[in-house]
């Protein structure tokens, strides 16, 4: 039930901002956050199991202090010299392979991907781009072309090719039990041929190495290598979109591509980079930036300003000082084990997967048929919200619970999540009509 105040706020918002969806049947009106918790306008506390932007915790005092103190000192743009952006880029690039030594700071992940596409075009002299068919890389005119879930009105540009998203729960396995990469590689090769035949050539494969928006199918290290090699054979480059898995979230590696086992030519960053302050970035080879700056006159008024650089630097410092990547590994393993145990009691949990603090469970109508329980996933997310735990669902069938909390998430928080999920599943399943999901 939506109360009168919430309804009034929704209508005012709709009037002022246009139709724009909110999470949950009963939208949340959040007014405060701290650590891994947020509070609504009535003072009700929620465990945040979803938001990756407050990477080191909502309103982390060190990030707040860095923003406030720089904002009280000076904020300009990158046509003036400033040391903080240089210190930040030195520190940031030190976390990558040596070849990835230069960066551009932006305000969003979309801008970062837009620049990455232009860098790829500049260094290859080609325009064809390959992406998966269930991805999201942002909202600029060019980057929106990469989406199949919200295809642009009038159709995709002719230089875009989509390849099928792997489904580790259902697709064929090799004799050693691993997800077979053959058909994914073949799709990339086909896309390359098609781009060649159309005269575009292949400039880039743009891919999240964790396939986060695709529902994080379980792809083992090396799985993408043949597809990457196919792109490179024709002179194309690989753009790793690290907006979701980056900055230590997956626990064992600081970057998703490091776990995947390849070094991209270009990496794009966003969401968690400055703990909520709008910062994104592109990290690449120095010669690539030279080529880009030669071909495109690029300036970003707000990208890399001293306040943004200070916020990003403080965030990186906290990740390291508080050992948050290790925490993601330990607590992520613990929570996934708990989720697997929960699957013994709830047959609707078909698959548990993920790494570090980006994991989840795929809900199914039946484990035999593996039919996605999409409506159930929505009911569970809403039921959890009513019980003070926020998460959401995604994936190619929109039936995968997506658990991606701020990194200071503890084992006690994981227990709270698991207990609440257990109670919610029990409750929701009592009213669940399987036929509705079939
Ligand atoms: C993988 C990925 N790339 C890029 C973006 C775009 O980032 P932004 O919303 O900061 O433009 C998103 C946003 O959800 C994303 O999930």
C-alpha cells in the first residue's frame, strides 16, 4: 500500500521529471545513509545489499572530509594545473598492467564508454563495435546503440553487432564440466566477418569482463581469450567496462579483467570510483590517448576537477586502508555458502553464483525445467524491501537476485540478509502461483 505522502511525492516527481520508474511496488523515500544502511523518511532502517556506488560505505567520513575540504579550497577544471588529479591517476594506474598508464577522468560511466569507442575508432581507423545482446554500457547517443534491452528508436546503427549472452546455468558444458566458450567465440568471429563485409571493420569488442548486467554468468578465467584473440587478429581492440566489477568488488582481483585473464587496451570506470560523487574514467595506453587527443578535440568541464579528484583519491585510499577487497572475498564466500545452504530448503533457488560482493541466486519455477521464475524474483525483492533489506534482480530472464552491497558488508550483515531472505521466500512462496510464471 502506498501512503498518501508517498503518492503525492510520486505525482509531483512525475509532473516535474516525466515518467521515470522507481524500484519496488512501494517506492522508497530515502533520506539518510551510513555504512551499509540507509533510512527512509519515517526513520525506518534498511540493510543496503544493492548499492555499489557508495563503495566504501554510505557517507564514509574520509570521503566526505576530502570533498568538503577541497570544495572549501578551490574547484576549477583541467585547463589549470592541479596536483591531485596527477596523484590520483598515478595511484589508479598502478593497479593495472604497466601498459595501461594513462587516463582521462569523466563524470559518468557513459561518458567513459563514449570516449573509449572514440579511442578505438582513432587507433584502428575502423568503426565496427561488438557487444553482448543483454548489456548496458550507458546513455549517450553512441553508447545507447550497444543496448538490446532498450533498443534505440529507429534501430541500431549499421556498425553495431550483438553476440548472444552466455548462460552458465543452461548452456552446454565441455567434457571437463566448464561452460563451453566455442559458440561465443564463433559469434564474435561471425560479427567480425559481418562488419568487414559491410565495410565498417572491427574497431572494438566492448565487454564487461564479469558480464554483470547480463546476470554474471559463471565464466571461468580464460573463457573470453579466444574471442579477444579473434578481435585482435583483425586489428580491433578490447574495451573492458569495469563500471560494475572494478575497485576490488570481486574480492580476488582488483579488476574484473584480471580475474578473466586478459589485458584490455582500454578500461572504463564509473559508479564506485568516488563513492557517490559523479566520477568516471578511461584508462588506456599512452599512445592511445595521444591518438585520441590528436583526432578529437576533447575537453570535459567537470571531469577530473579538484573536488572529484580528491573524492576519488579518498575512495581509493579507504579501499586499501580498510582492506575492503579482502573483506569482499571473505564475506562474499561466506554469504554465497549461506545462500547455497538456503537452496537446500528452497527448491526455487536454481543457481547460486558470483564472486566477492557481487553475487546472487537465480530463481526458477522448477530445477528440472530451469524455467525462470521472473515474477517470483520481483515478489521476493518487494518482500525483502518490506522487511528492511534492499536488493534487486536482473539477468537475461530478470530472475536473478542481484546482491551487490557496499564493501564494508560484514558476516553479521550477511546473516541478516540470509535470515530475511529465508523468511521472505517462505512467505512469498505460500502465495506464489507457479502458473503465472510459466
Ligand atoms: C556496465 C555499465 N557501464 C556503464 C554504465 C553507465 O554509467 P553511468 O550511469 O555513470 O553513465 C552503467 C550504468 O549502470 C553500467 O552498468
